[in-house]
């Protein structure tokens, strides 16, 4: 199971947070950290458990740029 199911997936709320930080604040650190985590999606990474969590109600993305 672990060989075919990633520990970390790019969730919409995480991607939206990275976009908002970059566009609204010129802060690319959120993107860079997400990108770093996703370089090894099948490997458990210390201190990165938040990237496994579903969104909180206020973080839910109702519509993405592509309309999904």
C-alpha cells in the first residue's frame, strides 16, 4: 500500500494558500515548502504532518482556477 499511495498529495487548500501568499504578499516561502514536501510524496517527513490533513472549514476551496 505504501509503495503506491503517497503520504502527501497537493490538496486544493494548500495550493490556494501558496498562491494567495505569493500573489497577495509576494511571499513564495509557502510555495517553496509545499514544493519541497511534494518532491518525496511517498516518504514520511518529520514536521510535515500538516500536509496530510484535510482542510479546516474556513480553508475549504469551493472552486479552483480550472473550475473543479
